């Protein structure tokens, strides 16, 4: 049993980690050349984006220089509404992100109370979003939309590979993906229903720390960054 211990107000609650990944391709416009140049300049010279890194991008300039950004939000709103998630994007934080591939990780240590909703804005560069525990692979192209539990181990790897290899993301290869991400509250009744989340599934013993973490069969675990497999902390 895979359990996320997450912050809910001043308390720690438990919930099952969902293995459901919702995905689709939505119709979004291609960013204008001036925005693509901004992104390339930012990821190549202004920020340190090593192979496997996922970093926050400056957002205000993109929104100012890309009037059709609102069409991306509308496309995602329409898709999430079709999944029975009315209004969740409007009430959720959004950020612009960049990754040069992504080592396997989970995000429930910091975002255990959320599901991620991502919209990929870059063209197909031969990369997949891979969920190691379930084996699900989603080809990344412009308009790829996904919603998944932050407790699920995931990485961005070269298509056809079985794990993360740093040599696939050397600076001479065009392998940067730009995407929007929203944090959907996992306790929202619509989000919980869509991902089939069960809450308060395990009592917290006094021996367990009062912090966000993931437990596998009652024991804390971390993710191997190369394979995505669960292992005990060092």
C-alpha cells in the first residue's frame, strides 16, 4: 500500500497514492517566435538547467508577449471540465516550468496535498513522461495534457529508453521541454473523485515524523532517480 502523508491545515492526513493518470492532447497555438527565443535564451544562458533538472521559468514576459496564452488556459479549462473538474484551474496556482529531461522523483514531500495538471508547450523532441510504478508512458508534444498524483514516481526520458540516462540530455541536443503546471487541491471533491483518492487510510503512529512523506507498506521510501523504483532512504 502506497500512502501519502500530507498537510491539511494544521494536521497531517493520510491518503492512498492514486495510480490514475489522466491525459489527452488539447488544441493549443504554437508560441510566437519571440517567445520561443525568450525561452531558449532563458534556458541556455540565464538559468542553470542541467540534465534531469526541472526549474521554474519567468512567466510575466511570456504572458505579455503571447496574447494567445489565454487560448491555452481555455483549452485546459475545457478539458478539465470534461473530466468533471469545473473551475479547478481558476482557483489553482499556475507556473511556467522548464525541464531538460527529468530524473525520476515524486513531489509528495512538498505537494502531497495536490495533484499536478500539466500542459506541455514544446514540439515533440522524442521524449516521454514515464510513470515508473505503473509503466505508463506519455509522448510529449505540444498540447499534451496530464493530471496525476504528486506521489507517483515520474520522469522525462528519451523515447524507447527504460530509464533516465544523463547522456540523452547533453547541451548539444535540443531536449528542453516548456510546460505550464497547475496545483489542484487533492481534497477538492472533484479532484479526489477523478483520481479515486481514499483519505485517512492509515493511522499515524507516534514513531512517524509529523511531516509530509510517502510510505510503502508503512515504511518511508524515496525514488531512485535513474530507474524510478522505490527504495529505502539512505
